């Protein structure tokens, strides 16, 4: 199982990581606002994550870390 972490205070909520995830493990959290005023991306189901790191590759701000 992979461990995915986000620097949510730096996320601008672009959604590129959400669309890149082949397992649908990510979403934009509309109930949370970070310090920059954006709704950040969050992991919804860590157990489904296969550790492909597509999300981290797509992130233009490099705020996602994937550890296997």
C-alpha cells in the first residue's frame, strides 16, 4: 500500500491530480479552504491507492508525495 501526502496549504485546487488518478482515490474537498483561499485536493480512500504517482506527476505545484 502506498502513502500519499499533500501540502494542502499550497494546493490551488486545480483538479489535475483528481483527473489523473486511475483508481478515483482523490477529490477536491469543497468543505475545506486553505490559507490561499482554495479548496485543496484530498485522498478519499488510501487503501485503493496503487502508488502509481500519476497524481504527483500531474501536480504543477509539486505538493504531492507518494511513498511505497
